[in-house]
């Protein structure tokens, strides 16, 4: 199920973040900068999915402000690695993989 590039719709399904929110976050967070194809459509990579999941956790689940989330990401970038045991959170790559599996299983269940 791994792909090189994902559309904004696919990212929205995988992460449960609305497309308009993704576009807004692009304007605020330099870490989230999907490229655009020749048609002008956004194309997201695996690292973008990881960033979206991290932003979703910070902003929607932990209730950080966008400014607070930006500071957190900058601090995290400076420290280069985070202690996952302290936060009791699965790594973002694992979260992404689990969401992709859940989506696949939901689609499979609908077909049955």
C-alpha cells in the first residue's frame, strides 16, 4: 500500500484531517511543503504524512495553538530525537501505517 506520492484526498483519508486544514497548515508550517505536479495538484510524500500526523496530534489532540506547535517542532528539530517513552505515543510512522491498514480493512468490509 506504500506509494511514492499521495493526493490531498488520500492524505485526508489516511490522517482524518480535512483538505482545507492541510492547505492551511501548509501556510503556517515550513515542515509541511508538498510539491505540486504539472497540473498544479499537491503531491504528498511519506514524510509529509508523518508531519501531518504529528501536527494533528499536537493541534487537535493535545490542543496546542499553531504557534505552540511550530515552537514544539522547532525545538524537536533542534534536539534531533525525542524520547517516545515520555510521551507514551506510538511513532508517527506506526500511526500512519495503522491508519492505512484500518482504511484498507474498512474498504474491504464494505465490499463483503
